[in-house]
C-alpha cells in the first residue's frame, strides 16, 4: 500500500497581474498552532521582561533614555511593581499550555499587571520612561490576545490587541487633551465659572454697547430682534401653521436675527471670528460650487477669456521687472516682452482648447502645498501700504485693505480650493439620468439646476460649509500676519500668561464648531440623497445655462489672475531688497536661508517624515477595524479617530499644552510632542481614504484568505494593502505635506530647539524680515509642489494596472 499523499493547500498571492491562487505546502494545523503560540505569546512577555529589567522607568526631564532606575531596581522601594513582574513571568509560563487551559489565567494575570502598571504610571505623577511604557504595552497586548483566546472578543489576536492599542492611543492623545481644555475652563481644583466670567465680560471678547459711538448698538439689536419676530410670525400665519409651530418659528426667528444683529453691531473677538467664519464659508462654498460645476460641465475653451487679462498681467510683470535700479532704462522692453508673453500664453491655451476644468486640476493642489497664512503674507505685497494693487494701480496710501477685510480675502483664497475638493466629487457623482429625464419633460437648464442639481448637492454643500467654518475659526496665521482681534489670536496671546483664559477661548471655539456641525445636520436632515444604485447610469449631464457659464468663466478668470498675483508677489518679494521701497534685485534673502532657516527647514522635513509612517499604519488598522470588524467599542474608535480633525487645531494645541506639560506624559519642548500632534491631526484623512477604498473591495477576497487559515494580520498585509496601495501612498504624502504646512495646532508646541518652517516664517514677518520670509515661503511651496508632482506621477503609475483574479 503506497504512502498517503496530503492534498496541497492553496496560497493567496498578489502580483502585477492581480490576485492569483497558487498551491503551496502549508504545515498541518497543529504545527501552525504551536508555532503561533511560540511567536505570539512568547514575544510580548519577553519584550516586557526586557523593558522591566533593563530600561529606565522614570525620567528626570524631557529626554527619554537619559538614565534612571529600571523596574527591577525599584522593586525594593516600590513593592507594587512585583505585580507586573509576576504577571509577565506567569504569562510567559502559561504560553506553553493549551489554549483552553491558558486563556483564563493569562487574561487575569495580564490584565492585573497592566492595570497596576497603568495606575503606577499615572498616579505617581512623574515623567514615565520607555521601560514603564513598553511594559504596559506588552501587558496590554497579552491582554488582547487572551481576550481573543477566551472568546470575549470575537476576533483573532491581532484584531483584539489592535483594538486595545488604538483605544488607548485615542484616550491619551485625543480625549485626554480635550478633557484638559474643559477642565482648565471650568476650574482645575473644583468646578468654577470664574474663568468664564472673566473672559465673557471682557471687552476683548465681546461688547455690544460701545460708549465711544454716537449710536446705541443695543437699541439697534433690539429693533432687529423685533423685526425678526414679526417676520417669523407673519410667515407662519401666511402658511397657516399650527399654533405651537407659529410660536416656535417666531421665537427661533427672533433669536436668530437677534444674535446675528448683536454680532453685527457689537465688537470683540467673538463677533469678528463668527462673522468672518460665516462670510468666508459662504463665499468659499459658493465659489467652490461654481468652480465644480464649471469644471465638470463646461467645454468652452478658456483661452479667449485670457487675452486681455494676461496681456495686462504681462505688462504689470514687465513694470515690476523694470522698477529696479539695474533695469530702469529697459521699461519699454520688459513691458513689451510681458505683453507678448501674456498674449502668447492665451493663444496657446486657445489652440490647445484648454478648458477651465483642466486648470482646476492644478487649482485644487493649492491648499495642499501652501500654508494658509502664506497667502495672507503675500497679500501684504498686494494690498499693503506699498502694495501693487493699493499703491501701484489704485494710487492709495493706506492699510485699510488689511485687517479683517484682508484676513477674509486670504481665508477665502486659502479655503475655497478645500471646499472645491469636497464638492467636485459630489458633482461628478450626480446621476445624469435624472437630469436627462427632467430635460425630456421640458425643463430648461435653469430649472434643472434649481430642482435637480441643487437638492442633490446639499450634503456636499453642508460638508464644505462646515469644513470651511472650522478652518476659519481655527486659523491663527492670517490674523496674526494681517492684524485683527480674533478668538484664535486671543488664545495665542493668553496661553502663556493665563492658561485658564486660553482654555475658555478654546472651549468657545469648540462650542462654535459643534454648533456648526449641529446646524449642518439640521439643514441636511434625514433626507435621502442616494443616486448611485448599482445600475448603469448612461444619462448625459445637462450643460450650464449659457449666461451662467460666461459669468462663471469671467469669475474664474479673475480668480486665476488674483491667485497668480499672490504667488508671483511672494516670489518677487524674495528677489528684491524691500518690496515697494527698494526693488533692487538681490540674492541676499536666498543667501540668508543658509544661515539658520535651512536648518529649520530640514528639521521640519525630518519631523514630517517621521510622523507620516505612523499615520499610515494607524489609518490602515483603524479603517480595517471599523469597516471589516464588529466588536464592542467600534463606534468609540470611529468617533475618537475623527474627533481630532473636527476640533479646531488651536483647541488641540491648547489641550496638548495642558495635558502633556506635566505628569507621566511630560513632552513639551521635545520633538516627540510635535510628532504626536501631527499623527493624530492628520490621521483622520488617511482613515477616510482607506475606508473609501476598502468599501470598494469585495470582502470575498479576505474571506478566501481566512478560509486558507491566514490571520487578520496576514490578510491585511498580503491581500488588503496591495489593493489599496495608491490610496495609502496618497494618504502618506498628504500627511507629510500637511505636517510641513501646519501652524494652528503646533504654534503652542514649538520650542527653540525644535522649530518648524511655518513658525519661522511667522517670526520673520513679526520681526519685519519680509524678504527672508518670502524666500523661505517660496522654498516651501516649491519643495511641496515637487513632492505633489512626484506623488501624482507615482500613484498614476501604480493605478495603471487593473487588479484581477486568476486561478
């Protein structure tokens, strides 16, 4: 009788052609189980024992591994540390037993060891070193694996341990900082409203009645409130609403109009921030919707609209080039060359039939490669006392276009592209069949736009409006550069001298963001906006009305010229001695970069690169958990992972200062606190990207891997990640770029030893070194433009091959 041959199991593999299933020799289940026990359950206890016995448990300052007693050396003075030591030894010994025998005692020992270690770290109130942290994480990992082995968590060991790790990180670096902000506002030692009373009654926060004006602002606000109540009552009576609805609408109308009137007629940081946020969000969302419709529905060549504007722009550039002492006699030559270059570019765009939609692809990259405050800084060159527009074109000698108006212009330029990125996807996903049906029934283009397109883009409009409001409220750089009293700047000026006052301002910012979110939910409501049903939609989209298309093309033309002027002024300011006063060409500002700014630039590159990889890992793991797994606490992980992005960055910065400035998590003044801030601020973007791609992958591929006895970690590494690789690379580069351009969340966290580019630019502007600031900003924009171009090319190459399944 011949030897019995075991069937050869299948093995999943990903290659350039897609997913293939091949045969491979896989060890019997019993052998693989024993190997799994040896690797999974031996690694973490051994790592924990090594950290307990060798690495220091406490820091005397900020630096890690600077020396100190290990856990083993502290046993004599701190007998409580015997608990984690015994837990590590016990779990190591129990790992050699069978699963059913070892699981309950392993869970009890590991959980007891972790809780004792965590309480020791937290309540000892001294900076913890790597020995204590690694010991706690090792015991937490063993606890997760034991929860899986006992069946309490219905998932494998990797999923169970990852859930505990992610939950711990969210508590420490998202929930705890927000808690510290609220605690600082309501009293450190006990509940108190003294800090709130001090801030809310301060004229710098808000005052309605200004004694220096002839009019009575309170009377005007009261009259507006009465008018609002009458309007709400009249509208309800005209619509014949029930009595309780009439009372509700009347009260809401009076309250809404009264609040808006008080803000409009009042003074202070609250008034400025709220009105600015509403104005910027409205303008940015409207422009973004216009550009999204123009980019997806206009086929008209954009070149003819640019002949005159580009000729004028070339003339202005020639005038600037001829304004230096070295080129004073060549004015006519430079102006002629500029006009010819502008006309030639417009002719080339016309011949190539370049539409607005193609230019919008470049336009959408602007918010990614440019820190928002750099736009405000560049506007000084255009709208300042010696600005190109104010002084050169309008002949004005004023700074009136700066301040609140300038901040509004800068924020609109900075955040319209962000709103566009939200809305362009919504507009592209509209089902053309609905528009085609409306046209078939005799609807005009205007009617289709009003009754079909507008209702379907409401969710996108609400999301863009909410995102823009949050960004505007949290913006610190533009108000700091261009002047004005706003909540974000008040936080900055009060955090050093009165942390409780800064906490109150942060709490107000948080409340405003939450209010904006609730208003968004109320506007969108529970209406269904589903237009993608899985059935093919072959309908053609309706072109824009001809008049509207021309108007939007004209608006976009002005936008392109103004944005070009903003960036051009920044580069020009880096090449002259002092814009408006001495336009002598010089490379002095570029040479000054080598003195100290290049060191800051490379330090920022290092911090951004280090923080990007954890963003990628956490994004993939969290996205996999919330889309493919069902477990207790999934909602908490999803909410916590997105909360750090919904909260204004200024509030997160205050929270990190209050939470990580003392105690076991003492990190202020180190590079680590900047890295952590970037990780948890940029992580939600990676999560959303990974979730969107995971929902496009058939779970059957992962089920096939599980059927072949692959664990979740193997499935995630071998099957899922290769399929979503372009999205992961995009998220990685996005995290890197956002870390390079961030300012609001880290303005309070930087130190003399760990500066970043954005803070250095702000410092230069504050010291009056506008040329040096322009040179450093130009270097940052150019570097990030190269990174984005390489990213786009690399992702395009990776996304070129179609994934398939072959057997």
